[in-house]
């Protein structure tokens, strides 16, 4: 044993013993005291009693010392384990991420902000989108006509336009497209739903619900068709706006083909244009644009039968958003 602490060996053994003594300080003291008792105490009974006491204290304080020394390391190791996942955990996370379908963006994610520069009428507005001027045609609604030079101002049209101007002029709105309805109509107007109040209010639906517009489906169902139809049903039942008793005067002449869902304002227009005798039957057979020799002939038949943009059983007004113009391609 003495040879371990002699010569060059002591350069290694003495520091090593010192390190071990520090690492296991209570045990080193216990061993030292035990060695002194063993050498100095001559009575066997006293000697072994003292050694037993030293052993108990050494075990108690030694355990506490080891826990204190190892605790910071364990805590750090646990934190690292929580922060840094194992390669297996990382692989599992990648697999879960790859197997999870990408969420479909909500309407709010696809809406585009626009500043209204002019309200044309109840269903058409001019806006500025990132400095570019555009005209917006509302999807799913129609209001009585006020600005079409080919048509008289329809009953309740001015009121619908006034309501739109009061609520939209100068406002910033969010525009939502509908892939089913296309990007633009034949007049190059953008087809959009218009949301106000930071994207929380569908203004087209509000116009229907308050009786200032009626639901309008052009060729194919649109995204909010069910909600718009329900809004119109409730407006009719509540006799709001267009649907109020005596909201518009009704002419005595009856149209040949009367729509079942057009509001009183639209009925008035139909009744005043269909009193005469038409060249062809307005009920059968079902005609299309190829049955007419010119746009003028088709338009005369369209007007004579009392057909409109929303009451077009023969689909003669079939290009773009319905505007009451028949077979304009011939």
C-alpha cells in the first residue's frame, strides 16, 4: 500500500485519493475515524461499539452527501430529456405530421380586403383593391333595378340602393370569391360575397333578410345558397321590405307566365310588359336561342312573355349574371 504513495506514483495516486475523498467526503471521514478507533482503542467492547456508531453516521451523512452531489446533474438531465426528443420520438412526430391532412383554409383565410369607392346600387359596388379599381357584383342576391338604361327604375330599387349606400359608402370590406360561380361576369365585374364589420357580417345576406334584396341563383347553386334562401323565406314571412303589404303598387294586367318567387317589385315589371299577344307560346315548347333569327326577335319574345333575369324558364338569358337580356349572342 505504501508503494502506491511513493516515487512518481504519488503524482497520480495522491490527487486521485483527494478527488475520491471530496466526492465521498463523509465516507472518507468515517473510514478515517474507524481506523483511529481500531488502532487506538484497546477494549474490544468499546471498540466495536464506537465502530458501529461511526458506521451509522457515515451511512446517513454519506447518503445525503451523494444525493446533494447528484441532484443538479439529474435535474439537468431530466430537463434535457424533456426539451430534446429522442431520435425515435422525432421520427414518430414526423410520421404523425405527414399522416395528418392539411386543414382547409377558412373563409377568413381567403378573403381580400377592399376599400369601397362608390356604391352603384343595392347589389353592385366599386372598390379599390391594393390601388386597383374593380367593380364587384354580389353573389346570390339581386335588388330592384335603378341604373340599367334599358329598364325603368323598379319599385323599391331606390330604397335598396339607399340602404346599401348608407351602410357601405367609404367602408373597408372583405371580399370572398366562390369558385363555383366563376371569377367574373360578362361585364368583367368580379363576383364576390361582401363581408362587413371586420368580416363578421355577410352584407348580401343582410340585404335579403331585411327585404331590400331577394335571393338569386344563376345557373348553379352557390356556397351560401341555403342560408340566403332561408333568409328570404323569413323576410317573406315577416313581410319585410319588398315583401311588406302594399310595398309596391301592383298593376291589374296579369302576365302570361307569372313567377312563383319574385317579389312584388319584380311582379310589377313583368305585369306591365306582358299584356299583349306573343308571337310564340310562352309555355311550350321549351325554346332556346337557336329558335330565333335575331337577338331582337328573342328579346321581343322574352319581354312579351314577362320573362326576367330571375324568371327565365327557357334559359334565354344565359350568359354571365342574369340581366334580362335574351340571346344577345345572335
